[in-house]
C-alpha cells in the first residue's frame, strides 16, 4: 500500500501526529525490555543486557525477538511517515490554505512539527541503545549532542509559537468560539517532549557540567509548559462553557494525558540527575507519591474526556465512520502515554517500594490494564492510518 501524495490544500500539519504516534509506539514497546530485563550497570536496558537472553533459545528469547521486531517496525513507520510529512508540508506551504492557517487559531497545529522531531531523537536513542553493541561506552560523547539536538528542536518550537503569540497579542483575531477544546495544548505537548528529552542526559551523564546543562534547560521548558497549561486551560474552559466542545477537536480533551506523562518522567529524571551529581537521595516513597499523583491525574482526565466524547458520539463519528479528520491521530498519544507511565508507576511506585514483586501474579494483574490500553491504541492507530493516509 502506498501513501497518498500531493495532498496540497487537503494536507494538515496534524498529519505529523501519525509519525509521532508510530515513534511513541516504538518507544512504548521498548518499555517491556526497559523494565523487565535487569540492567544494573546502565540506566537503560541496552544491547549487552538484551541479546544474551535472545541467544538462550527459549520462550523468553522468542518474546524478546517479537518485541525487538515491533520496536523496529514502528520505528520504520515513524521515519517513513516523517519523510512523507516533510515532503507534503513543503507542498502545503505553497498553497493559499497555508497562508490562511497562519492567520487563525490553527496556526498552533504547526507545533506538531517540533513535537514529532523531538520524538525522532528519542526513537534514535532507543534504537542505538538496543541495537548498537558498545554504544554505551561512548555515550558520554553523545549526551552533549543530544542536548544540542533537543535545544535546536525547542528553539524551533519557540520560533513557531512566538510568531503565533506575537500575532495574536499585537493584532488580535483569536477566535474564542473555535477554541472550545484543548488544541492550544499542542504547544505544551511539544515543549514537554523537549523537556523530558533534555532531562535524559541530565539524569544519566556523570559529568556534572553536562548534567547541569541538561537539567537546567529541562526545567526551563517545564516551567514554560506550566505557564502555557494555565493559559490554555483558562481559555479552553472559557470557550467550552460558552460554546460547547467543538466536535472534531474533542479528542484534544485527552492531550493532558501525554503531557502529564512527559512532565512526570522529566521530574523523575531530574531527581535522578540530582542523585548522580548533586548528592540528593530521594526516598522510594517520594517516587510512589509522584507516580501515583501523575497516574491518578491521567485517570481523571481520561474518564472526563471519555464521558464527553462518548456523549457527543465522537468515536462513532470520527473514528469508526468514513469521516476523515487528521485531528483523530491525536488519540494515539494518550494511549501510548498512559501505558508508558503505567510502566513507570509499576517499577518506581510499586516494585521499588516492595508493594508487588516482579513477575508475581499481582504484578501481571496490575500490568494487565496498561497492556489492554496499549493493544487498543495499536489497533486504533492502524485503523486511522489506513483510513487517513492510505485509503482513497
């Protein structure tokens, strides 16, 4: 099956969310290896930790091979969709619709580009750690490059969002009726992805200067996210209370779920960075509180959004019907994010506090709902991808 081509005015920057979703699924599948294979010498499960199990030739080996194949498959799809989006976006920029987009609320949809590029860096990091032997021996040289890459993406995002905000503030024209959703949170999502990316070298580097730079800029983008969340919540609820939720953008009600995952992981990574380089030692109970708080918030947002979308018939009208909307690709991110943070909750919140034991019946019972969400997300992703980008 071939991807559609030359969409021109039928293209939307929100199609970048397809590439984002594929990258997120690749990383989420890696989470099984990350949290189920011991890696005492490194903060991640890397090639040297994983492939000895592959060579054992038993059931565990078979499951790991399947996992690695899925990581590669979704990573390939991520890069394929990224290349397709870049090509189609260049064509879209020559149309009148692009000029119109730059004058409306929809200009914020351009933030899907830096959001996806930040995910690309994460996917590359996972692929390198898992499939490149000996990479961790030179990882300290890669951390500064990772910081520069995330800062470049973050700067790109600041330019895009700065143009949008400066236009709205100086000239007006913000349409409050069309803002009856959380689509403006896409900017927060992008900056949160940059924040969590910068927190990784901040947490893992053993050079204080590299760690400090990563942590500082991670905190910078995190504070920016907090400011924009407060602004977007106020404006979004104001419009929703007055005009009701806009049907096509109702899926944006779940965007706080991936934002919470990214900021929650960033906080955990920052705390680890302080442990490694600044002589701060958090108690396991602190991690239980952090992970439980974030997960609880996600469940509340998930139930709130589901009730509204179900009442509006959103899933029937935009997911299961022939109606095509690029915005529906945003549904993949909450499912991916809920599973990923669920793994963090189980490992740091429960296992580290001896609430459950790994591979015990209780462990798999707690894991089951997160796996269910992941499988449901994959099925929805494939359905939307075929409908939006392959099916005529």
